[in-house]
C-alpha cells in the first residue's frame, strides 16, 4: 500500500514504501523495511519534484503523479545522486520531457556518470540560490559530505519545510506520514546515523550550525516518517555528533573454544562492578546495525579476539574494519583474547584501525584457557578503563 499525502497546501508526499526490503547496499540490515520519499510542490507558476525513488518502485511514483493529474513538471530537484533517490530520474524525465534537473555542480557530474543524463537537462545551483515557483520559493543549501560529496538540502521558505534527503533519515516502512512513536524512530534514526552518517560527523556539526539560521517547522527526509517536531531529531543529531562520549565500553568478540568467551564474561563483570556500562556483541550472531549504534556513544572499544592460524578470527577482523570505517568518537581501545600456539592477532588488528584517534590501553592476550593471573590482568584493565573514563568526565 502506498498513499499520497498532502503535508501542506499543494505540497505532497508521493514516494514509495518498501515493506519487504531487508538489506541496503548489500550490507546494512533493514529490520523494519524503508521508504523512498519524494515530494511534489505545486506553485502558482511552476511545479517541482524533490527527489525520486529506487528504480524498482518507479511505478509507484509515476502512478502517484498520474493520480494527482500532474501533466507538467518544470523542475526535478536532485538533492543527492545515490540511486535510491536518483535512480528513477530518467523515467521522470522521459514522462515529463520539458523538466529541468536542478542540482549542485558536483552532483551533476555524478548523475551524468551514473544515469547517462544528457548535460543539457541540468540547471546547477550555488549555495543559497533561490528558485521561484510563483507563490512558493525554494532555497538550496549545499551540504557536502552528508554523506556523499555532492549533497544539498532544499528549503521551502513559505512553509518552512526542510527537505534534507538522507540527512535525518530513518529506515522505517510505515503508513504514518509523521513521527508517531518517537522511541521507534529515535532508534531507527540512530541506527541510520551510525551506519551512514557517523564518519562525517564533523561536517554534519557545521551543517547543523548553518541550519540554525533557518526557521524550520517540518523536516521531510527521503527515508522514514516526517518530523513535525523538528527539534526532536535536531537535538538527537547534536548529541550524536558532539565530541563527548559516554561511560560505555563496546565489546565485540567471538569465541571458538570458550577461552575468549570466559575472558569476556569475567571482564564484563569487572567493568560493571566499577560502574562502567558494557555493550557486549557476540559476532557470530550480531546485527551489525546494533553494533554500529553502540559505537555512536562509546568511550572505549575492547575487541575480543581468538586467533585463527596467526591472525584474528575473520569476524573480529570485520568488526575492526567496520569500526575503522565508521570512525566513532571513542577515545580508547584495547584487545583481549587467546591463542593456542602463537600468532600476530594484536598487530594485525591494530593495523586495521588507523582511522580511530584513540589511546591504546594495553592488551590481555593469553595462551590457552584463562588462569587466575589472566583474570587479575583483566581486572587491572577494567580498573584502568574506569579511571580513564572518570578522569575525562565521561558519564
């Protein structure tokens, strides 16, 4: 079921709900499906379509435009070149051949490469440029590296609506136009931020400062429900991108024969006894989205790694590479684990996380099954972490 919604006079949500999608970019789990939001704005003189939908759902968008009796579109606004938003642009331009494609200069080049759109179809806009639709006015806000280099946001001045494409999005399939369950949306939006936006948090901080100059009544992203209380998501983003982590350890691990598992069990109890929150992830069954969410706030990452041949278990290596790619604001890292006869798991894991600007707090690597001296070493490491968190004021 896909529904047209008029969110303000002559401003329509015309995108598609994807109830069944469970994987994004062949990487990111989608436990609640997603949506590809597209918005039609009818001015007194011109009509604009903001973003399109993923190509498999192009007929939903085209049917919505037909139901609204849209015979002419003047402008297609491409906030972002990624295909889940841009992929249906060629079909829209085919149906509405007089439409011009409005985007940033950098996005123009990417769209020409991805979709083979002829150069003559484009109008490129600068940061802050205005486009009149008659009684409605669009302002374009360049926001590079959210999360691609070409992104912009579109602001409808008269209705105070911000159309930010991926920024502030959430992967949720729902018939609700607006946020109704803030708890559900907060978790989905945090997952979305962690998986997609977190590596670019310093850029997002700057864009959030820029948005303070705008009066925003509605934020209409291109995934998930619309925010009619925009401070809800704006405040969440301010918290997530801030430089201060919390008194939390994220502990991704795997255990092949019980040794690393026993170390993790003891270590988690030692940290908890010292007042440190621990989020433990068994990598044989972990949802990587949940792990990414936990990394948003954590002050310390501790990797639990058994040795396979001479290196870390592949699942552990994957978690390290994921953390390196996401660039969380963690301040400290450590490695615990075990081996049977030898190896270089520590050296290899450390080489996998060059993007993490962290202090290494030491390692506890044991041979065989943990003994009392090994548990004592884990206690010492837990104490060091607790003291470091306290020293830096992490709460």
